[in-house]
C-alpha cells in the first residue's frame, strides 16, 4: 500500500492555506499604503500574544456574559452550547418560556434531570397543580417555589406598647399573637385583622420570656420582677402566680412530655437556679413550690437559656459559667444527668433537634457545637466561626475581630444549621459534617433573630438591630425578601423578635419602639379597618396586690379579667372614634352613646396634664363638634368654681353626669383655651407626658361589671382551642417520641452498668488470682506482711487494688 502522507501541524496548514489567499491582515507603511504580510512578519509583530491567548479571552468573557445573561445551567461553560448555553446568546434568546400544565407534567415522566436550555422562570402555581392533576405527583420545591416568598408583605404596623417589645409568640392554632413588652404588659392580638383582644396585667417589671403550653390553654410570662404569671387563654383569668426565683426570669419552657395528667414547666433565672414546676392537665393547678436545682458553683453565675427535646424527656440549659447541664424527666422526678464543659465562655442560646437526640449550643467564645447522644454520652461537632468559605473578600480588620455567636437555628428538616455572628454575617453549616456551606450577607448590625419556617426546609427568617428583616433560601444562599423597619420621623426601629405562624402564612415581628408588625400573603384590607395606635384605657391603671401577688384594679377593686370591656385609645390617651370602639371584644353591638367615655385627660403644650369632658358623640374622623366644645367649656368652668369652694386639695365628686355615674375628680388647674395634644412620637422618652398612662382615672368609679357581665365574660373564648383531631395527632407524636427517648436512655444506662459490672468482676478475679499466686510463693503472705514483699510485687498489687476501688466507686 502507498505510504500515508505525513501529518502536518495545524499552524503549518493554516500558513499554507492563508498566505496564498492573502487572508492575513495587511501591514501599513509610513505613508499609509497597504502591503501583503507574510506569516513570519505576523508572528514577529504579535510577540505579546501567548499560545493560550484565545482561551484566556474566553475565560474572561464567559463570566461577564453569565452575569449579564444567566445560562440555563450555572457554572457550566461551553463553546458549543445552544440557546441559553451559547456564548453568542442574546437577551432575545433567553425570553421566558411559557409553560403549560401538560408540558410541566411531562417533566415528571421519563425526562432527563436537566432542564431544557431555553428554560426560563418556573411555572406558576396554577400550571404546577394542573400538571399534578395530570400525573398525580409533584415535588415540594416545584409546588412551592422559592419565588413565592417574594410576594409576602407587611399587612400592618401597630403601636401597642410604650416600650420595647422583646417577646412575641403565636398560639398553637396560629390565630392569635402574643406580645410581651418592657411596659410590663402582655397583649393578645388577632392574626387575621390585627384587633387588640385583651391585655394581661400584673407584672411590675419587664417581660423577659413567654411560653404557650402544648394544649393551647395557658400562657406563662416571666419577668424581671422574679415572678412567673400564668393566665388562662380562654378567659384571661389568672391561673397561677409562681414565686420560686430570687433573680430575673431568663427563660421559660413548657415540657412537650405527655405522660398522664402530670406536666412540667421549666424556668431558669439570673439567680443560678433551674425550677421544675409541676401542674395538672385536668385542673390546671400548679404546685406552689418547684423542684429546684441550684447551679451556682461560684457567685454571680446565671442560667441563661433552656431547650426541651421533642419528646420532652431531656432538658438542656446554658449558663454564664460555660457549662451545659442536662436533665432527664423520664423517672419519678427530674434529675440532672450530665454537665458538658466544651465551651470556654457563657452559653446564651441552646436549641434541640426535632427528630433525634441532637441539640445545638452557641457561645460567646466564637464557637457553636452540635451535640449528639451516643452510648449514654454527649459528643459534639465543633463549628468555628473563624472558618471562612473560599473567595471570602471580607476586610482585613474584620478578620481580626473576635467572633461571637449571637443566635443559632436549625432548618425544618435539621440538615442545616445557621449561626449568626457578631460581624453581621450568617453562616450556613451542614449539620452532619460541620462543613461551612456559604455565608449570608446583608445585615449591617448584630442579628438576634433566626426563625425557621414551620414546614419549608429551605426558608429561614433573620432580623436584627439594623431594622432589616430578611427571608433567605439557605439551600442556595440567596435572598428572597427584604424589609426595612423605617419609622417616620424616628429613623429605623431595631427588630427584637420574630415568629412564624403554624401554617407559615404569617409572621409577626416586634421592635424597639413598641410596634407589632404583621406580615403575610394575600390581601391587607382586613387590617385597614384598625387604627395605627391601639391601647386600652385600662392598660396602665394602678393595681393593688395581695400577699400572694394576685392583683386587683385599684379603682374598681375588681380582677382585671372581670372588668367590663375597656375603651380603645391612642398613645396620648385620646379615645378613638366610634367605628374603632366596636373593635373591642364585647362592644360590637353597643349603642353609639356607650362607645365613648365621658372623661379624659390630655396634655397641654407646657406639659401639664388636665382633665376635660369628652363629648358623648364623635364624628367618624374623631373631631368634636363646636357645640360640644362650648358645652365642655361651660361644664369645666362650673366644675372649677365648685372645686374652689370645696378646696383645691380635696377630691370632689361630680354630680349630674349624663349617665348618673360618679367619678373621683381632682382640682383643676387653670385651663387654656387652645388645648393641644403632643405629637404621637411612638417611643415615649423620659421627661415627656405619656398620655395613655394618665388614663388611670378616666373610667367612672361605679363602672363595675354586673352579674350579667360576669356570666358573659366566663363564656367568652379569647383564644380558640386546637381542633381535637389535630391535638390528638400532635399529642400521640410527642408521646411516641418521649417513649423513644426514655427507652434509649434506659437501655444505654443498663448497657453501661453491665459493662462496668463485667469490668469490675474481671478485675476482682484478676486480683484474687494474684493473691493466690502470692500465697503459694510467700507462705506468710497477709495484710501485715504486705510490706515485706519485693518492690515489684507490691506496686502491682496496690495498682490493682486502686483500679478495683475506682471501678467500684463508679459503679
């Protein structure tokens, strides 16, 4: 056969073909004339061009193109791609494809895992569910795309407290919101329209924590006044006043354990104690004295946080002495079973895993640990906040900042852990390996709120002192929604707490200015029917306390929950118009003349608080008519003359009120004709008159509930009960998990005891055999002659005996 021609290099082929056809770029002389160029001249004139010059150009152009027009498959580049994967793609080529239900259904039946190259945004929920009808299957991520959370919005911002609100919670149905504030009040709100339903009074200091029991029948609030108050959610009647701490309450938890009618509530305090309060499910009666564990190895130690396992058998607590203490509730009484000392600084946040015996601890030492219960021991995986992902472009000064963990959270299926660090970065970790997956950037101040979505494992909410609220897709590390808590005229309000409702359709936030923010999907029209400021005129009225710290309203001498429906006022104490008064529970069907109080207190421009008569009739916009203003002035003058005759320093009782009610009055100061209320400034600052606080003399003294009112009040339902079917299902789940945890602990305990027993028996047998050998070798062997043995035998025997004593002691 004829020999094959030699294979010539590609450059030679290019030279042979391009030069004769004069396809090489021509050169120009100094006069601008063109001349043909040889291949050697072309090479010499482009010495700066490397052999991989074209490849480097493509590597730079590719990322720029991906940023401008994203490809269909991220992080994959090809010179041969088509459609949205082509390097020559344009915006026209990447128009969103219109999907039909049948086309989407076909993706679930025999399709390859990759999306088509011209795939745009995901189909709408309507098309997804149409495809589900055709095929009978649909994945969660497609049925609930992450883009859905971009449509969540703030329904309403309500000013309901005079101070910062550090606690917010939903009830077990998701229909009610509870807020606990530094103004000593706990308020109950409607989730679906924002109505203020009730105010729980009694505390004399800031509310530090709140908890709702799993039966949805009680709410407990702990305070800096060292007292825990428990109220019935149905009637708002006080259930118990618990006094077991000598320091502020730092955390409050109801145990998920469902064992007969016996239940537990746990509280931790700044006094270094952990209190287990036992209560009965049927009678709702609490034991007057708790089972108390005083964990105070040195003065000043405080218990900071606590968390129950999903079955309620294990409790983990964190403290300022960097020790995690574990308690077990599966026996007759709670008992401490372990002390874990892996952190070096205070542990201020602990959260248990949902399915297995794992919990997460966060410390000021810049670390978090994932603890797992194995063979009766707690073993941990270290999460170091100094760990950085590849390509981290943080500033050098931030690298030298000592990291501290401010908050921790699991995602819904507990495969991912999120930690908030004091450098404002959220770090996402694999909960099984401890690997840092990615950082979430966006906050400008410390983050103290990490809230997990109730059923979507991709979604987590974060909020911080910078006033920003973010919704994240933590699996992708992307930002889904951002809201900034800007308050008109006051800058931004730091967000102190956030919670999701049980159905995931709403979440509620509280801030430093006393606001409640309600977010959710859908229409906001029901929230437009309420005012921006919602207080009851009885919120800040003085209370009197008995020896057990139960309270009565000082003016009416009645328990707060038995008083008639209050009036709705703004932050300055001015009553709202009639249409808003009907929002108060119990006043929905009242006549117009009964919807506005007769007396009120307003502040003058110089800061003095004076009393004025409020007209029975108000316009819809809240303005008094000129006729009533003249009448009010005449009544004030007559009352002033009467007060001067009776003495300015004595209380006077008015007569001739339209309703025949009597009200304690005090001497009037000189009235100004142009009385104006101070502007509504939201956060009340020291030295200013807090109008709503002056409403404590606003209600007539004889306004006491009748027997008919009391009977109606007992039949009311402020917070609905959990549907029986759902309640039983959740309770069965907690019982099953509790039994699983109890059996795991008991089996591990028996196994360890058996191992210690076998080890002890083997050591004893070994010692006895050595003693027999010594007796055969030394006939006079005995306790008195032990010192006469040679040095080697004596050392061996004493070492064995110490081992026996140690094992026996452990046993």
